[in-house]
C-alpha cells in the first residue's frame, strides 16, 4: 500500500472523505505498491478502492469517466538501488565528503519510463517485465554498453549471466520500445565489440528505436579504479568517421541510421554539429544526443522576436562549462549581441576544478568553481547559470546554493530556463519588480 500525501480540494477523493496520511491498499483488487500502479489501475470507469484509515480498511465503489482523476497525490517512488559495479560508473568517481545521495546508484525501470533514466535491466525480474508490459511502460532507456558476454560482465562489474537478450526479446515482442545507450570506453567496447553490439541489437529494430553512443567521463578521483583511457580529440574524430560509415549501411538496411553520437564528439573536435535530420526522431535528446542542434534551431526561430527585456542598458553574463562555451561562441554569441545596441552578453567559461578539467559539461559545474571563476571578473546585471547544474532545491553538487552564490557575487543569478524567450520574460519580471521596489 502507499500513503496519501495530499487530497486536492473539490476532488472525488475529498468527497469520499479521504485524508492525508490514509493509505491506498488496492484498486480493483490489484495491490498498489507505488504511484505507477495507482495511475494505471485508476483509469477504469468503475473502481473499487480499498483505503486504510485509522487502522481500518474501507471499501469505496466509484463510478467515473475513464480519464477522471480522483485527486490524490501519493508518496514519491523510492528508487531501487543498483547492484552493478560498472567500471566507468560516475558515482565511484565522486570525491569523499559529498552529501549521501550522490553516492546512491539507481537502477529502476520505473524511473526509466518516467524520467528517461537508464537501466541495465540486470536486477529486473520476470515479475517486473510482466508489469512493464501490462502497464505499457514504454519507451524504456537501456544501458547496454556491450553484448559480448564476458566483456559485459567486466564492464558491468557482475559475475553472473544477466540474460539481457531474453529480457529484450520479451519486452520488444510485447510492444515495449527501447532506446539503448553505449558508454564508449577506448580500447574496451569499441572496434569489433561495438560492431557486434550494433549487429546484435539491429534485428530488434524498430522496437529498439535507437542506439546512442556517448563518451566515457573520467574525473580526477579514479584512484584504485579500473584503468580507463580518455576519449581524445583524435579518438573522437575517428569515432565520427567510423560511425558515419555504419550509419550509411544501416540506413540502407533499416531505413534508419539507428546509431547516433552524442553532441560531445562533435563539439570537442570543432566539427559542425549535424543538422536535425541526422537525429531523425531525437530519441535520446536528454542524453545529449541532438540537444545542441535542438537548442540552435529553437534559438534561430526565437531570434526575430527577442528584444531587450529592460528599458535600459543591460549586461548579461552567461556561465557555462568549457564544452558549452564552444557551442555558444560558435552558434550564439554573435547573434545575441546583435539583438539590441543596449543589450550586451559576455561569456564566462568555467573550468571544472572540482572534478578535473576533463569534465567539460555544464551540468557538473559546482558552486565554488563558478564563484572562483567570476569573483574577479566584471560581471553583468544578471548572471545566467547553465540549466541542471543544481538540483530542484537549487543546490550544487558541492552543496553551495544559488542564494549563497548570489550573496558572494552580489548579483541576481538565474538558471537558464532552456529558452531565451523565457529567460527574457524572467528578466523583464525582475526588472519590473526592481523598479517597483525603488519607488
């Protein structure tokens, strides 16, 4: 059963007398173990709802429209932990002394469906598979990495056969779409092993919609860990060339290129980011596969409508990791600084000293590195941070907070809301509030 956290006003649940702290036990005689169970079974038009109230179980018979919600907000899903010990796992590359949650390895098909998290399926039982099919939890995002059995054991840090293809067979034959990921580790799962992995997954197309290839990320905290080689510029260029050949052949065979490289391969080598037709369905955009192209195209669409959001000269500081800085310099800065003669953008690339300079993505920047990079700089009226460099509570990986950063820098700080139109709207609101406060 699962606890009710909130009952929405004027809802069916409120009319039934349900309250915070009650427990949903079952729906139509199906036990409810989490919010996904509840969401699936509650869609029936006739519902038998069993709720535990004050230690007693009460049965409610409900008739409603198919898409009517009862108005319950249930407790959050508790993440399942991962039993693997992947040799490239980022959790193992965190320094000591960080908050406890950053050392938790998750492996949960439910979060794969809900939020696009990647799961290896190693801890997925037959009961789980049946639930995925029954509740139509599609698409799922699967970390495959390699299909050679012995190399797979090494890379995932397991000693058992995890029956990956039995699980893929079951899911795809029952209508569940999969998007697969390969974390590419030079000298391990590349070359012939990469060819084999793609060949092994190819027969499942189109139920396996895509394969994303992303470069392994290595921090400076790898003492006593497996000796992995970094992805160099030369290696990236070679990977691009080899992948282009694979894609041409796959396009002829499948009608789809099937395999997609993450943006980092192109940006780190100063190679032009592919056009949108390269990414076809943008199946793994949240995995950094086509995210840059999508942002560029949306920006070009927005550009004609962008106006100075303040009735004055306005300076904006754009903070980014070194990878994002290359993108902004190449595709954005010139157009941004032509929007208005009184609107000025300045780029502030931040080297990741916390994890090491080989970590170049903006989402892994920490508060202290940003502060140290900006403290002696002439910053603008607003400091614009990259999206997703904090959690939902505005806390960086090193436990700095946005208010703490604002106080130390003495400037209003905004997390980029993934659109310049929305950013300008936020600044316009802040400007209006500031003008009101000065009256």
